[in-house]
């Protein structure tokens, strides 16, 4: 990186950090980073009471690769943390952003290459890259495209997966958040639309997802009363979010994250 690029990145970062006290992080480049509110406490182990008998299998090799890749990207982006608890959202630790410097700009371009859009990078902040991130992780982990088709929008791969989810050898199975508790390796999905949640009914109708604005994260850890999930383009970075569960271990939709679907990973 040349001196001008380094200086430019330093100036941008300095401006953002100075703006912490007056704004919430914007969806694209140039916004103010959200104020860190409190340190993150280390996640405790899953309680024995929470582990259903004979239903907590050891992670398969491919799930371990998915989790390892997601965690490695999160660490590369500075380990940004987001906590969703009821109606509250906090960011205890702010990481590196998509346009922070050349290395992070280029890293986002790798995600876009996984969905056949090599011309995009971290500088294209108006282009949501969360689906490209998930697609890249699945591709690098060795998930066959026949099971998880890469796509630049979440509704595209979800629609294709849902259409064949009743098949005998389906690797990913969609569930309503009211009927299934997320586990490591699963995806949790929320709507970004203003007019409400897509309906998850039986049979699932994929036309209801067409052209909808969605966001999905990869669950990487289950704790007592919450799950941790990693996703791209979350507050301008690859972030690890802690999401509270209800007493039955189920997701609850909130204003910040209106969860509506869990994509169970059976690989």
C-alpha cells in the first residue's frame, strides 16, 4: 500500500472514531461508527440442561470448516461485536470496515468473486455484500453448489434451496423460527423490508421471497440463552452478533433484526 493510501485510510478512520459520540453506524461507507457500550463477556459453555439428549451431535468436518472460515474472516476484520437483546442493539467492539484500507477492500472483492461479480470490492459500499460473504464461506468450505448455490442476494439461494428441501438428500432444510432452535452451522435469516416478515408456512412458497431484501448470518456458537452468528456487511464489517433466545431456545424477531427463518444445516 502506498503512503497516500495509508494516510487516506488513517484519516477516514480518525474521522469515524471522532464521530462515535454523535451517530449510529450507517449502512454504507462514510457513516459514523456506533459507540461501543460495554465489553463483551466471554461466552460460557452450553449448559448440560440445554443439550437435548442424543440430539447434540459432534460437528461434522464440513461444519467445522464453515465455522473456522467464518471465524477467521471475523478476526481479519478486527473482531467486531454486535449484541441484540430484546429491542436493544449495542456494539461493544468496533472492527475494521469494508473500505478501511486496501487489504479489507480487496477481501470483500474475494466474496464478490464467489458470486460472479469480480468488479465489485469494499469500495462499492452501496452494494450489500452479506449474501456474497455467505456464498464465499460455503464455497471455500467445500459445500457443493448443488446444495448451496452461490448468489449475490439471499432470496436467490434460499428460493433454490427451499424448492428442493423436501428431497431425501437435502442438505439444508428451512424452518420457521417458532419451530426450530438454531445450532452451529445453521443460517439465521431476517427481513430488511419495511412492510413486515415473509411468511414461513407449509408448504413453503418461494414466490413470497422473490426480490425481497433479506440478511442471513452463520451460527457459530450456541450459549445458554443466546447464539453467536457471523455475517458480512453487518455494520460495515464482518461482525459476530450475539442474539438472545427465548426460554424455549427460539429466535425472537426485533426491530433491528426481524428474524423469520432458520436454515438447518444437515451436512
